[in-house]
C-alpha cells in the first residue's frame, strides 16, 4: 500500500480510464465463465488470479489487532471512499491452515448479507503472501468500550433501554446467521461495533462454524451457505473461543455438541455484561476461566454487581441463556429476543416470588412495603382471626393486592394467604420507580398520579386526626 492520502478538504482526482482499468483489473472478483445463477463467489484456491491486489488502497493507519490479523483504515482510490482492510498476521501467513481459516472468514461474512453484519467488499493477497479482505469501515465504538464508560453508574431508564436495543440488533444478526447454518462462537462486547448513527454490527467471524444440518433434527429454516471448498474441519479436543465468555461445551472441547445454543450462551454473556459491567468468568487467567466455564460456574448478576440495582426479570433471562445444559437454554435466538422484548414491555424490574399453600403473604396490621400481582395460583383475603375471622374475597391470576402500600406505607388492613401454590410479582416503590423510568411520558404521568394520591392520603389522615370517628 502507498502513503496516506490527502487530508480531508483536499481535492481528490478521479482516476482516468487507463488508471481505472489497471486498478479494477487487479481488484475485481469475476465469476468464472459457465457458473450457474448462484451469485455467491467461491474461492477454490488460496492462489487465484481473480483475487484483488492491494495497489488500489492507501494505508491510513492501524485501528486494531486480533488473534489472526490486524485491521487498518485504508482509502479506496477507485471508489473514493474509506474502508477497512484486515490482513492475516505475517507469523501465520506461511501456514496453509491459517490462510484457509482466514479465507473462510471472508467467505462466511461475505455471504451473510444482513444490516447488522459488516459487509465484505473485496479479498486478495499482499505481495508478501498475506491474505487480506476489505470491509466496511465502521465509525464508532465497540460495545465493550461503551459498557466500560458506564461502570459506576446506575443502570436503568433510557440508559438500559439503549443497550437492550443494541442487544436486540445483535440478536437479529445471529438469528439470520443461524438461518444460514453459521455459528459465530466468539460473541463478546469487543466483537460488537456500534456506529455513530446507531448502527450495530457483529464483527470477527474468524472462528465461525458452518453447522452440519445432518446433525440437526430440526428442519432447516432457510438455505444454508455454500460451504467453502475443502473447508477446515476441527477434531474433538479443539478449543476455540474467548475463555471469559465460553459456553461449557466450548470449554470442554466438545466440538460435536456445539450448535446454535452455543451462540445463545454467548448472547446471554453479552446481556450479563450489559448488566454487571464484567464477563461471566473473571478468573485470574484463561486457564481458571476455562475451568469455570467447563463447570458452568457463573455468579448471579445481582451478586456480581451488588452496587447496582438490577432488574430481576433481565437477570433471569441472562441466566437462562447461559444455563450449563443446552436443553435448559432458550432454544432459538428468536425466543431469547422475544423474552427481552417482553421485558421492555414492562414488569421486568419486579421480583417473582413463590408461595406454598397456606403461606401468609401479608398479615393484617403489618407494616406495608410492597404490592403483589398474582401470576399463578389463588389467594384468600380475610380480616380478623379465629372465630372473628371474616372472609372478604378470593383472588386469582391477574388480581392485585396491597397496591396502596407502595404509596402510603400504612399498615395492612387485611390478611392475604395462599390457597394453593402461588406465583406473584412483588412490587416495591423502588422497583416501580425503575419500571416507570422506562416508560417516558407514561411513567411521568403515573408518578404524578401517585404523588397526588399520597397528598390526598396525607390530607385525609390529618382530617381524621382532627375529627375522630365517635
């Protein structure tokens, strides 16, 4: 590559026809004559005269380095645009296996045409033999950097909604990739780019696995990718991924157990870091992290970030996605995505509690600090005890009790007991405030109503004190 192009503001001259011909002749992938209607290019050999040469790209400096290659910002002198060039490391270029893996990354990414997967424009070899490919240059930050900037800050309201919207776009990309038979295997915040205008891209498909549909008992949802010729195969015992985010089957090198649910674990790990600010495994070194991963030993989010108020509903979603047993995880990305969308629709900040039959959930005269919404089971409401016990009503799914407690703090006026196994959402004033912070104008409206209610209750209490009942 030649030197840095003129700085912004300088006039760039369009190539004349002779220059354009010379540049494009060396940089355009041309479908072989006689190919069928499939529009997917195939790379049958690392040495291919149809691959690009780097002569049309001017180097603008390094923007990152990974395990297999380095990424530079470059200027395309034909299309007059800035793009990114990823080049295989010199130390790996002489090994055919690494070159093949690198080219597979190009082929896989290039065939995944989705708004949330970075597009690939070109591929070729440097004169020294290193493979490279050209992709969109994303102007923005990694999700990892954005999350680091939030450390020490409360998680809630618009801030949480913003990160969950990013997360849902990541889910969209993976759902599409899975429909094409591709498993990423290295999902983590540093492999997610967030553009300056809200774009979200899943990056670095370098260890992606083309899933063998013959092992999958489910019907294929869509046609799968064209498999690269002589695609790299991994033997049992291969360890691929990032230790701090690995699913147990990765940590145990169970290659035959890796499927779409491995990526669901990775998505759960990203969700975990959104909430806690740290990955699921935080051992002192990779060996300890791999041991933790093999055991599925993950500290619950609310313990890992004790200084933050975390939404219980979102914690449950993350932990289910990262279940040690694949059968206990969400079984598809769409199922996980739907769970997050349900959380955003409301109720995720409330704890869900279970009560055995006969349990007194609230007792008459006790201090009131929470309300409850019954999700399953039945309760009875009564006043008094023993012979003076007075039955008031029976409650079932969807019913609410104790609702005035979160605004007034007045003692309970009746007892509520579980008639059978009861599952109920517990609503405290604190959790309600967090919940309403996500609701924009509606949350403001409800809070205003609550304040008026409290003012009226205070006024009523004062009137009763001045004019006691006879």
